[in-house]
């Protein structure tokens, strides 16, 4: 029984790692996104969870409808002009109802809004590196 438990845990970890590596090769990540200040068509101040395709200085975000992965809203293009690494925090209070409580939340800016981006910690550095404009560090 102990071996089955350990095998199951290691198997799930291997599958998660494989899934993450596959997503990274495709330039996509599961994220949560919301507007904190300003406006951005297609987003609101409430959290949306979904998939983002990441590019230097921008992302294309497709949120899930009602948290159902195969029901998706229209893609929202987001230009990222700045990332505030000092804003890093974890979800608080009622936020854990809307996004994974294990996420790290970080502020990013677009030309028209300040947004918060939620990403699981193992992917945060990779996501921020993908969003960095050429020449940014």
C-alpha cells in the first residue's frame, strides 16, 4: 500500500511536470487575470482564469467560462508595458474562491490599465521571462 501511495504521488508529479514542459514549449501558461485600475476591453475587476499565449511585451488571454476548460471566451490581446516584481503576493480573502490559492499574484501594466496576473510559483519566472521585451531584464 505504501508503495502504491508513493508511486501515485510521484506519477502525478511527473504528469504535472510533463504538462508544464509541454505548455512551456508551446508558449502557453494557465493564468488568472484581472483589472485593478483603468480599463481593458474584455477584462473586468473580477478574476478570470484561462490560458495565455505569451510573447515579448504581450499576451493573448482566453478565459474559461464558469471555470470550465473547454468553454472559452473570445481571446483578449494585452500589451504588457511593465512588470512590478515587488508587488508579488498570494491570494487573500475571497480571492481564493476565484483563483488557485497557491498562485503568486503580480502587478503588470498595459497602456490603459494596471492588471494583476496570477500564476503558479513553478511557472512565474518563466512567464515573466516570456513577457519581457527584448533587452528588458
